[in-house]
């Protein structure tokens, strides 16, 4: 015969097929539990304040033990950071999707305008305020800002791979992310009363005027 399965191979195949399904189910359950803990933690922070919320309260509200909490998060700080975890991936994807906008500065403007929709809610404003008022997150916030600059830089370099543009693209990424941070700071101070997208567009126009 050119090809045949032995009896033992046929017996083992159902077990092999079942293993990936089990792993996928386990991973889905883990992801759902992590998300539940993060959401519960955020709601408690908003209702009681970050400092007044205890790990035991978060664990009880999420229906898990304190020990299980530490399987998913090292501290309360990590819950706040988890809220922003997907932003880097979203930033990269949106930059690549905005490639038709024109020059790198235009691509960054369009990408950040699209991402601004994530901030357009009173709940997000409240969460960002909690994050910014948490002293223990100061170093983490700075590290995250640097990470976002690097993500933006790498995405721009993917669109414009010429070596002679590498340093200029880094400058565009750094300036754009710094601009975004300043705009969001001002927008939050105004309680989000103005459309964030318009503020971003104006800031980029001002930046262009000064270059």
C-alpha cells in the first residue's frame, strides 16, 4: 500500500485531536477570568478609589480566591496597566491601515484620530485619571510611553523601510506621541467636553506650522 494508518495510530488520533481543543478551552477560560478580574477591579477603583480598594475585595467580587488573583496579576497596579495593554497593538495596526494618508506625519495624524474613538467616554476619562493619580505607576507610565513611541517608529519604518529615513521616522514617531499625550492631558482636564479628534487634528496643524 502506498499509504496506511496503523491500528495504534487510529487509536491515538482522537486523543491528539482533543488536546488542542482542551488547550483552547483552557486558554479561553483563562482569558475570560483575567478580563473579569480586570473589569471588576476597574469598577471598584472608580466606585471606591484606588487606594481604598483591597485585593481581597477585588478577588471576592470576581468570585476567585486571593491566591488565584496572584496567578493573573502581581498587584493592583497591573490591573490598571492591563486596561491599556491592547493599545500598542491597536496603534501599530492603525498606523499600517493609514498608509494612504500621505507622508509619515499625515499617517500618524490619521492613525491617532482613529484611535481617539477609544477615549470618547466619561468612563475612560475616569479610568485615565485613576491611572495618572496613582503614584506607583509613574515609572510604568513613562516606560509605556517609550514603548508606544517605539511601536509607532517600527510601524512607520515598515511603511518606509529606506535606511536613510530611519532617524527622521523616529523623530516623527516621538513628536506625534508627545503631541498625543499633551492633547489627551488637556482634553481630560476639560472633562472631554470637546471632540478629541478635532483637538488632535488642530495640534497636528499647529505642529506643521512650526516645522
